[in-house]
C-alpha cells in the first residue's frame, strides 16, 4: 500500500510541476501582431488593473518604457521617442512605425510576462504615387520580423475594387517583393488596395495607397476633318481638377504642317498645385483665338476661318517632374476647285479637283459622285486628290470616307451657259464685226476727204502765187512808159 501511495504522490507531484511549467510556457508564448510602416500600432498587454505598474521591453532586455504611478521612465530603444503607454489599458502605442521596429515586445507586470512578436510590413509606390497616363507603377513590399520570413501572396485591386494584374520583378526576394502593375489610364486615379496573405504565420493585411494619374481625356492621337473656310475648334481636356497635386505642372501647344517641318509654339500654359490655370498666346504664324468661355481644365484654340495651309499636327504636351505626355490632333482640310471659273460652255469640258491637305489614312479614300448620276460618273482615289472631267451641268459632291463613314463632304455645282446667252454672244460677235467694218469705212471716207481738202488748199496757194506774179509784171510795164 505504501508503495502505491508513493506512486500516486509522485504522479501528482509530477503533474503539478508540468502544470506549473505549462503555465509559465503559456505566459512566455509570443502573440503575433502585424504593423504597417508609417502607421500607428497598439500592442495589447491584456487585462491589467488600472493602478498596476507595467514595464515594456524591446527584444527582452532593452528597456523601452516603464510606468510607475503617474511617472514614466524611458529607455534607449530606437522607438522610445515614438512610444507611449495608455494610462488606463497599459497598451503600448508605437507611432510612425518603421521597418526596423519589428521584433519581440514584452509587457511585464506583477509576476506576469506577455510577449508580442511584431511583424512589420512596409509598402511603397514609385513616383510617390503621382503618374502621367501610360506610365507603369512599381509597387515594393518589404517585411521584417524576429522570426523567419514567410512566403507572401500579394493581390492588388484598383479604386473600383477590380483585381489588377501584377508582374513580379526578377529582383523579388522574401524580404522585398517588387511588382510591376498595369499601364495607367487617366481614369485610374483613386485609392487602391494591396492585400497581403500568409498561411504560416497567418497574415491577412490590407494596405491602401493613393494613385494619382495626370493626363488627357482625349485619345493620344486623333484626326479631325474640316472643309476650307469653315470654323474649327481644337480642344484638349485635362483631368487635374479633382486631384490634389503636391506640385504644379506646365505644358505647351505646338503646330507644324508636316512631320519634317519646324514646329511653331502657339501657346503655353501652367497649372499650379491649387489648380489655377494660366495661358499665354505665343505664335503669330497664323491667326487663332483662345475662347474666353470654356470648361475648367480645357486647353482650347479656335480657327475662325480655316485655310488650306492651316492643316497639320497640333500637339499638346504636358511636363511634370521631367516626364512628358502628349496628345496630338491631325487637322485635315478639304477643298474643291474647277479648271476654269464660270458656267460650262456648250460642248466644252472642265475638270473638277477634290483635294485634302495631306496623305490619307490606309482605311480612307476620296470619292467624286454626281447627284442623281450613275456609278460610271463616280471617281475614287486613295491618294490625297481625285479629279473628274465634266461635260454637262449637274451637282457634284466630293466625300472623304473612312471605314465606310463619310467624314466630310463638299459640293460643286456645274452650270451650262444658257442658249439665249449663246445667241447674245453670236449677235454681239456679228454686231462687233459690223461696227468694226463701219468704223473702217468711216475712217477711209474721212481719209479721202482729208486728202481732197489738202490738194484743194495746195492748188489755191499756187493760184494766189501766180496772180501775184502776173500783177507785178503789169505794174513794171506801166512805169516804163
């Protein structure tokens, strides 16, 4: 019996020792807590009585902060100046968390010790989150822990909660994950979300970040078709109004007639960080206007009367922190002309020419067609001009067609010379001939009369001379007698 009692006692003693050891182990067991760099983390020490003194240590032996009564004793740990103890809950609050703050934090009070393992995640985005449209952002996630680093699964979603495809960089490691995101559009501005997951240890953490995209709501390239002498407005709409920028940006509008030509600056503009827009007209190469009334955030120019040589490339360019973005409008001008002006004489022929100011796109062509005419009357060309010979009156239309869509059209009415007009012309011709003949006859008659009068005057002069000579002779004879 004694041996049995001794066995039971030994068993109870062993159980008690193991139980006490388990309690001690549980007291020392570390609780995992996730913190995000740049934010505030609160480490929970558990339910501690209000008046209990507490000591927080970092990595077991570095005094962080101690509270006794209403006083605090701060240690030399790196985060000491960014740490404080809540007077009531005794929780430790670490402000402006840094990646180097990861480690083991212990909370000691009475005979209790609570250990917390702080795992810190740091998320950064390239260009400070400010991009131009078409740029590709780069996301960097770093992790730090006193334990071995887990393998993380990272999912990124945009401001519409749509998952964004990301491509890991070749330089990605378990400590530093580098992801390339999609090419940005002007509609991508907003708050995005990065979700970090790990199975062991269990991590489910969301970190939000802001994406700001500056750009044009216009497409990067556009063709605008107009007819000569019409009014055209070219405009570019920027998207900076609802975005808070740390710095302003500048831009300019240039024009050149063709790719190899010299560019002319039409205007420049600047936008401050507060969204104030200023514009200055620069070029006097041709006359244009900057409309006073226009939507906010719009760059707009108006050509009141388009000339054929106003065609070309109009390029609006943004500059932000040494990076550039541009949007181009190609202005294509159409005109029609005839080989000679005025009505078409009966039996004659004229050539109509339809011309655009530059080469056509591969999916475009020019088409001359006669209203109420046949297909035989039509002329088509994929070059920058098309000609048609006309021998009868009618209304002709020239169309610029792109993908079976008529972009612009110009008409040219051909009129024949009226029949009465032909008779008048013939009559005028005959009358002119008769008049010319009459004038010629009158000239001849006048010339003959003038010749006769001249001869008459000559004979009279000779007669007077003769009479004078005879009278002198008779007087001489009388004196001699």
